[in-house]
């Protein structure tokens, strides 16, 4: 009994390690970037990994299947990258759903989308009137891209001949009550400065801080624990 439990634990760890390595090999993609094929392959490999973790006798079979699935997906990724024709076949191509006041009902039908689905996506992206849009494209990953009419596009700083100050990413100097010494030094400050800034914001102890960031103007933003 104990041997079976230890074997199951070892196989679970092994399957997770193999799954992690194969995922790294196949490359990184956000969920929003996954195609239907990527999604199916991911589910299949995950199911096979679970089978490997529980199949104490024939664990080599799901392991082999997992490797084959991953190599197949990797091969198709390479083909997809090198061939535009293969890319359209494997991943699909973008589809126009709306353009210049015309709704493409045929493409909506192909994409299995209703008018309500289209309008819902528009509202979710801040467009409550189709008349304010020039183009709506359904991307191959299932997301919709929106091109507003020029008259509906807010003016940019460049268009108004305004040069705004460059915005830079703030530096984390405290995380979960611990000072990130290297980051603090990179801002040109020390612990004395940090403590003084905390005192000005009525923070008695660094341990009370969940996050503190320092921006390019040397302003400290403090987010205390609740």
C-alpha cells in the first residue's frame, strides 16, 4: 500500500516535470493568444499527464503519448511560422464581421456568432454604437479587433503638438513587508530615505506595507496591509 502511494507520488511529480519541460519547449502563449488547435493540444496533454500520474503499471504509454503530442504541436508551430498557407490552414485567418456600416451576416454565421454576441463584444470594448466603428475583425484566436471612425478617435498628443513627459515604470522597493535593497539602491535612495517617506505617510513599520513603489520623480506610493 505504501509502495503504491510512493509510486503514485513519484509518477505525479515526474508527469508535472515532463509537462513543464514540454510546455517550455513548445513556447509561451497567453490564453488569449491560443488558437483552437493549441487549446485542444493543451487539454489533451494535460489529460495524458493525469493518466500518467495514476497509471502505476503502464506509465510509459501515456509518457510516450505526451511526448508525441508535444512534438506534433511543435512541428506544426514551426510549419505555421515558415508557411503562410499552412498558417491559414492550421490557425485560420481573420474574418471581417462589420465594415463601413455593413454587417457581414455570412461571416457571423461561419463564426457561430449572433448579432447579440457582436453587440456585446462592442459594449465590452467601450463601443455602444456600431455607427462609431469603421471595422470589426474576428481574429484567429477568437478575439475581436475594433477600428473606430477617425472622427470618433480621441486626438493624440502628437496631433496637438504636445510633448508630454515620458512615463516610466515605477520600481518596487517594498514587497510584503520586505525591502528590495537592490531596487531601492537603483532609485538612488537608501533605507533612511525610505523610512522618512514612510513616516511622512504615517506608516510606523515596514512590516505594515504590502507594496511600495518609487517613480521617476522619486515619489513613494505606499499600499498598506488591510
